C-alpha cells in the first residue's frame, strides 16, 4: 500500500509535466457526454495508470477518461525514465513520513534520531516562504537494520480490496481556455470500496506562496489514514498551514453557482453566523478541495447538493479531510459509495465538504430542514 501511495504521488508529478507541456496545443474536443477533453487529459491519465500498474496489475482503477479511447488517442512515450526516478524519490519520502509517525517511542533516543532532507523538496536556491511554511526537513528514525521495512509489512493487503480513483486533469474547461489556476490532478486509494485511505491533489502549474516539487513547476498535497497525516510534498504537515483565524470560515462556490440553491443556502448559513457572508468564487473540484484543506483565505465549506461532480472529483479530498479534522459526504450526510463503476460514478446527491466535522454536521442538519 505504501508503494501504491508512492506511485500515486510520482505519477501525478510526471503527469503534471504532460499537462504543462501540452498547454499550448490542447486539441480540445467534446466527448460523447458533451464535456470537454484535451490531449493532456489522455496523456496524463496514461502516465498515471502506467505508474500504478508498475506497482500492481490487479488493483481496480476508475479513471475519468475511457481507457480504450485513451489508448487510441494518446501515443506518448519518453516519460518512463522520469516515472521510474520519481517513484524512487516518492518511495523514500513516504518511508520518512512513515518512520516519523510509526517510530516506536520506547526505542527513541537522541542518538537514534536524525534530520532527513525530504527527497521531493525543492532543490533550487531557497525562496522566501509564507509565514506559515515549515522547513522541508523532518525528524525521523534512522534505521539501517531493516526494522522499518519490517514494520511496513502491515500494509500488505490483497489487491482485490483496493481501488484507485483518478481525475487526470480537473478543470479541463478552464485549461482549454488558457486559465491554468484551477487545474489539478486528483488521485485517491480506496480500501474495500468504502474507505479513502490516501489522496493526492497536485497542481501542475504551481500554487501561490508554496514551494514547487524539486525543479518542476508543480505543487502537491498528499496523505490520509494510511500515513496518519496530510503533508505538503517536500514540506511540512498540512496542519501547520491550518491557521487559527478569528473570522468565520468562507464557502467556496463556482462562479456559475453564484445564484440558485447553492448561493441561497450559503446566505442562509451566513445569517446563522456559521460562515462568512461573502463566499469565494472558485473553479474546479480540486481547487475547492485544496482551498478547504490549506485554508489560506479561511476557506472552510464546499457545498454542492446536486449532480455535477463524480467520485474521482471528491475521493482525494475525502481521504485528506479524514486526517485534517474535516468531513465529506453527500447532501444527506452519507459517505460516498466507491463501489460504483466508471459509468455510474456521478454524485447524484451532491457533495458537502467541510474543514471541520462539527460545522459539517450543522450544515447537513440545517440543509435537511431548509429544503
């Protein structure tokens, strides 16, 4: 499972290179369902599936793009070496995280602890960071006797219990128009079709005031109950970015939803002094997810109580919120059903995601009586 997590991180980073590289020649077109797809969607999904399959041929992969069409329309090559190298770095970083979380306290002493440079940390000249940014170093146990690898065996499980949900390029419509800020890659590992245990949100074009990964342009957050934390790739824990603010949390909604049930209910919640009266207009499921996880502008609620998103849009956010104190469900408060097939993956009952479980519970209860 830890290797599978490393493959999700590394394949997202390499897929991000495809997305940025194809930005000028998108070849945008319509799919059968009327949604937009580009060459970058297909290329990114091919890289991600290749990366996952190198770890396991047997896990179930549910990708937004049809695999047969993907194979027909994407003949990219030349990424394989990068995929191999990036996997090794991601694997080492996962091990550092694992050791830091699972090191036996009874064996801890100063002589057994050292500072490890995170393998995915930016290698360029140090840049000025935001005040909440932590050092890209982490304390972890330095073991040379194989003990850590022995502990990792607890994460060896049958592949038929595992699914991976992939959105290779979220916010394709914005990407096709040359608006790259909302663009994300979303990958999540689901156990037994019900528990998101690991998620990755990757921003191919970077993220404001955040370090990029190595010498790439992309930024990424990853984590879940598999590691017990959520992390910045090459950086600190996400909880270090969860600022304590005096003002009320803000809702994030799409500009196309600034009227109707979404806006009306957000206004209703604001009148109850539960959220800020001014929502932020944000495009893309991945961008909304990242906003309520990092909370750089006090974002706290993603409310969308109807169809329009799919399981691959929410699975990574679901996994990350489970270790950052938040919660994601449908509008009735039910957990997402990850047993669905690709053609039935639409979230008919919408999505309600919140940085705080208590606020989420209030939101579900109020919406039930407000409708």
